C-alpha cells in the first residue's frame, strides 16, 4: 500500500519508511509540547550561581508553556518521596554521592548542573573549569605579579580543574605557585565555608608578598580576605585576591570588594533545560551521558586585585595610563608622552617586564573589553567597537578574527549568557 501511495505522489518507495518515521517523530514531539510536563528542580537558591541557573531554566521554559516546575530539596530523602514519582524529569545540582544514587534509583531523566562529582551517570551542563583558572591567571599576571597561590579543595572536580588551568597558565609565563587545599566536604557543614581555618592562615602567613591568589569560589575568597585582615596583610598590595562566581553579595562583603570570574550560570540553566527537553522527547534515555562545557563570560575587576605590581615606575605608569585610556583613540606616542619617557626606551623596558609591547597591550585591553560586552550585552557590533576603543566594526572584526579565529558575531553566539 505504501509503495502505491508513494508512486501516486511521486515519492521513491525506498524513502517511504523514512518519511513515516519522520511523521511519527513529529507527531510525538507535538504531543510532548501539548502535554503538561512536571519538571523537578533539585537546586538550592542560597547562592547567586544557583539563582542564575534557575533564571536560565525559566528563560527556556518560555517556549514550553505546559512545563510545571516542582522545587525539590537537593537531599536524598527528598528524592524518595511520592512527589518525585509524579515528575517527568529533573534538573539537579548534584553535590553528594547520596543524592546521585537517589536520583539514579528514581529512574527519571536527570540533567546535572554541578561540577562537584565526576563520573555520575547523567548528562550535565557545567562551566569549563580549566578556562576559569586560565582567565584568573591571565588577570593576575597582567597585574605584573610574579608569585601566586591557589586556595581550593582536594577532591571537588571544579576546584581540581580550576587549579589545573590556573597552574598551566602561571607556569607557562614563568610564575611561581603555592597551593592550599582544604578537605572536601560534600555533606552540609554547620561551620560553613566562611569560618576560621588555622591551616589556611598558617599557609598564608608563609607566602612571600606581593602575591596573587585565586580562590576556587567566592565563599573561599571572602574567607581568604578575612584571613588577610586577621594577619595584617594588605589587600591588594600584599595579597591580590580573585574569586569565582561573581556573587554580588559575597563580593561586596569582602573587604575590599572581591574581583571574581563571571560564570555563564544563566546559560547553564538554559542549556540544561534544553537537554532535559530532548530527553523527554526521546523517552527513556538511550545514549551515553555527555558533558557540555561552557566558557566563563569574563572577570569583574574590583579593588581586591586592582593593583600594578611592577617595580619599574615608568612601566607601571604606562600600564595605568593604558588601562585608563585604552578605550579612547590613543596611540603608543600618547603613552610615552604621558609617562615623559622616550618611546624607544619605554617600549624596550615595557617588553622586558611584561613580554609584550605597548601597542600589544593597548589592543589586549581593548579585546578584553570587547569580549565582555559581546558576552554580556545586546549592544550592536558597531556600538561595542566604539566602546572598546576600536572605532569601527570593521577594525574590531579584523582584530577579532586574528585573535580568536571567529567573527564578533560568532563569538557572541558561543559565549553569550543565554542563547
């Protein structure tokens, strides 16, 4: 019968099974869109990172009006309730083995948005943690620092990977690195992260200053900032600190305010919801779990790392001038004039200290600004080019292609907060 129908409408008989399959798939997708689906959210909301993930999930759900959200406490006992039996799928921040086992036993499609435990049998959407470490290292190296530290955990995957990326970038530029790892605690700790840690203070007191330190997340950054105050170490001139998460409250609570790597938390939520939607449309998961890695969006510079640790005062003055005026139409001659040093002498000393020339530094600062605007704003490319000091979009596109191998539009699509 199928071959007769196919012949009547001009379709090759060999393609009829494929067409039937596509029609069946389309019908199933339509049924899924029209049917109410109950999505569990096993995610806390006490940190800005979690709340931004939830915002990303909500953004995706705008196209799924029949999704119903059910909040679940991210604890094993909460997964074993009748309420979970009624769910179609779950998006979870899995930070304990017990929670992972409970979710696996539930038999529900699960998407994990946590970078704490590797090897769990769920697809997940997380940050590229090595890229986070590299971005923080670039920032501290650009301050002119030569000595560095990392504060993290001994087993948490996000900390291990951030340390790995940080170390690779520091050592590739000839820096010296010291590590402090706290024991990993996956169960709730009544003392919290913001507690006095004598081991941390002993490690910190032995460091030669000035030193730039990456804390594996903002909570540790605040802890580190308070440890410096107790030890009488000045931030940032003796100890420059960078955290991760860009949690507005925690960064403001640090004294001085904490610089922090900005994570794509909203995009994590959006893509996790999209991935769960695919699993729900496919029925029972049949493919191996995959991990989606998303790059950091940038770095918010605040007083905790805002220093120039360069002994050559003229080079330090040139760096400050470039930071303050790079988004204006300045040239190398303007930098030399502001420092009152001959262009040739300043260029030679600048390159000897930082490993790059004056014009390279101007372009680097402009590129950092352009990347951040592309990832975090909806400004037109021409507006971004003007605000980042490139003048016009054509010049920005040329430099962007040279530096990244992508156009500004391609970079934006890959890195923006929400697709």
